[in-house]
């Protein structure tokens, strides 16, 4: 079983992630982890923070001579911005007074988190609730993705809608063709429909000028996932439930759907269910994939298809009405350097979070503490599927 925890504040010394349960003898290259971190920082519409931070993952344990040794892997990402926050984020008590963050931002955990932990300086909340934390989470996903590659399982997250400009150009494409399309995109929107990109750029520029923000929809697809991963026997073992939780826990995601998802509401049952066929060559197969690769919490061998909606982020340059928690007077939120559109970044983070859940399901079915033994188990499992 893969377990992971992250720690760290947005402007503290740095972020840490500990990942437990990765089998031994898996090749890990720090450079690969850094590529994922760089990808997370890209995207037209990101704010000034991304220019300050050029994230670098430093593996502290669990890897020796380039291979995992089966021990917990810990990774540290330094916050370069910490130099500017040393006194405000001091670990030890200091003698000078520090400006308190007193006006909670609607759409953030500021007010409810302050109430929960009884913080009077809301910086104590926002420092941890910030999506900066995803820089650590994404590393757990990146390591899982390296493991999944050993089993020919590929996952891709990309953007299918920004500010209502949507595309379904990807519908019949597989991962390698979608990658070609999103790599062509010079502005790092991870959006596969190049014709619509100028319109999206226009929308983002206009939002920037107005001090506004934009949301969208991301899609994550997984190919090569065998049938039988996940479980139907207990509510908290269902793979669709686990993926949905992983994605809903990602800052700014407000809805998740699998396959036909919310559009199921528009059709009758006789139209939407993926009828089962069998041939000697293919084994069991479907002609449609409305289920998005999961039935009853278990993979069915089809491509996993997930979409999630990303809300427009809530730090607006023009401010939103709020209340000062000290004076109780009406106040506008104060603007702190912020992103305008994070949908592309959310897509790459989501890709990696889904990787963690699929890895866990794979480990449950054929898992082993050593990679080569795990591969032997996988061969057996594939044989079982073919014979079934
Ligand atoms: C990669 C990423 C970057 C984000 N950047 C910002 C930002 O600069 N300003 C902001 O107000 N919210 C930003 N958010 C969104 C907030 O973190 C999020 O809305 C907030 O923590 C509340 O969580 P919730 O939206 O899931 O309820 C970002 C989210 C992600 C995933």
C-alpha cells in the first residue's frame, strides 16, 4: 500500500513529502521529478510566485545509487521565497511585531480555518491551505507514475475548457496523439485545440486587465490499466471513490465525473450502458466507454476517463467584500500576488494524483515489496485475465 503525507507552509523553509510503500529496485532520477515540478509551474495566467520559485526536488532518503531501496522516500522542496519571509515565518519567537492577516478571503479556508484552529492571524491558515502544498503532493504522484510506466500504464492530464471555451477534439485520440497536440502549444495551456488558443489568451488577458480570474475543466485519462483494479466489497475501497477524493482534495476543484458523468442525466439506460462482447482475439470488449473505465468501483480494462471542474481562483486584484476579524468592520480583501488562471497547472497535478490512486489499486492486486517480483505477479495476472 502506498501512503504519503506532505508538510510545509507556502512561505516557510520548504515542503516535504514522505512516500511509503514504493517497491525496491525502481530507478528514480531526480531530474524526472524536477521536470514534473517545472510543468506544474507553467501555464499562461500564472502569477509572480512562479517566477520567483524554480522548484527543485531533493531526495533525502529511500533511494540509493539511483534505485529505490524499499524504505520510505522523503523529498524536500526548498521555498526560495523564504529569504523574504524569514521573520514573518520564523520558527522561533521574535521580538518585532508582524502584520497580521485579518481579512479572510471568500473562497479560501481563511475564515473557517481560523475558527477551527482558533487562529487570530489568518496567515497561520492560508500558509498551509495554499496550493503551494501541491508541489509536494505532485512528487508522490511522479514517483507512482515512474512505477506505473514499468507496467505500461500511462496517465495524462490536460485542459478541455478554459472560461467556457471548450473542445472535444481529443475524444477519439489516444494519449500519444494528445501529447503531440499539447506539446505544440507555445503558451503551455495543455489545451489540445490550437485553433481556440488565441481566444483563450484573449480571455485571460482581459481577465488580467480587469483584476478578475478564470476557471475551466480538466481531463485525466489513463491507458493500459488492466481490468480488476479497485474493489466493490467495501465503500472505502472503490477506486472511483478514491480517485474522486484525491481530485476533490485538490485546491480549486469543485466537481469530478467519470465517463459520461453528469450527461448521464440526459439519456435513458438503454442508450448509455457499455454492452459486453467477447472474441477469441480480444477477450471481453466494449464498443463504447460511457462508464469511463470503471464499473462498481473496479476497472473494466477500458480507458479511464475523468473530468473535473476548476473554479476561478478567488484572490481578485479588485478585492471581494469581507470583514476584518479584529474590528468586525466591513473590509475589502487585500490583494497578495496571485494567479489569474491555474487550469493548466491543475491538470498536471490531477494527472499525478490519479497516478497515486491507480498505483495503490495495482499494488493491492499484484503488489510486492520488490519490483521484479511484482512484474512476475503482473505476468500471472495478465495470464489470468486472458484465460478468464
Ligand atoms: C496550482 C494552483 C494554484 C493556485 N493559485 C492560487 C492563487 O494564486 N490565488 C488564489 O486565490 N487561489 C489559488 N488557488 C486556489 C486556492 O488554493 C483554493 O481555491 C483554496 O485553497 C480553497 O480551496 P477550494 O477552492 O478547494 O475550496 C490555486 C490552486 C491551485 C491548484
